[in-house]
């Protein structure tokens, strides 16, 4: 996964001097980091006020390996695909090139504008890849037979409840990095931070019916 600014700074300890830094260098470094953080915040904050606190997930783009792993799990499938929290649209573009009719749901208007501009620049038709500034938590997803999500572990249980209520039995759900609690996996691809998990909705429903006390948390 592409690192956030905080992770980049942790991984590159040499960026900040550790002993007696030159005052001019320190000032320049501070100004640079402040500017980078400001730009990063623009991509994280827009749209957050529209979503309940417990469902908020900051923008963190998928890595190349995560995208490739997701596409591996979608091999052989067709139809409509919803990418929940589509960010800059990289997964939507990959899926649309494989023949899916994709909709990227993203509350960050800056990221939506970027993804739309990229689609226009690269000639991807809106019939194959569209991006909407819309809260997917308040959207009926029943018309999609493929769903992808790279969110956070704290919301996967709530998302599972929503998808169980709305998706058709033949739907396939792909979760990046964070699996659904109590859902049986159909398959997975990759490992570590880049691992992705595939779920068949019919199998999930059958499993949960046989485990009546299972709670989606």
C-alpha cells in the first residue's frame, strides 16, 4: 500500500536529523512537512462530516499488489461492480479494463474530481467507469453483483450486515487487507498487508443460517 505521510517519515528516519540540526535546515524541513500534511489533509477531510464518526475511514490508496490480487479474485466474473470508497479510482479503472461496469463511491469530492478527470483524459467511457460523490452507507447496492472494499477493520462488521441485506445470492464481495468477521472465505490472494479475500454471498448466508448465534460485529 502506498504509505501515508506519517509512515513515510517513520520508514525514512534519515529525513529528519537526530542531533543538532542546522536551524535553516530545520525550518525548511518543517515548512515542507507542513505543506505535505496540508495537501494530504485535503484528500482525507472532504466529506467526513457527512458520515457518522464510527463509520469514517480515512483515504489510503490501494497498492499495485492489492489491485492485482483483487483482479485475480474477480477472474471469470462479469457484470456490475461497486467499489466502496474508491479513492483515486485505481481499482475502478483496473476492473473496467477487465470488462466490468464499475461505479466508484467516494465522499471526498477532490478524489472524485481527480478520478473523473483521469477517466476523461484516458478515454474511459462513463458506461464502464463512473464516479459518484455519494455515501455508500446510504445507497442501495442490490443492483451490483460484485463489490470491492478497502476500508478499516472497525467497520467491516457493519458493512457485512448491510451487504447481507442488499446483495443478491450470486454476488461476490472482495475485501482488501481486512476480512469480514465470521464470514467464510471462498478464496484469497496475496499475503500480509496486500492480502485480499473473496466471499460468495450464497455461501455466507448459508453459513450464517447454520450458526444462528453468530454476531456481525
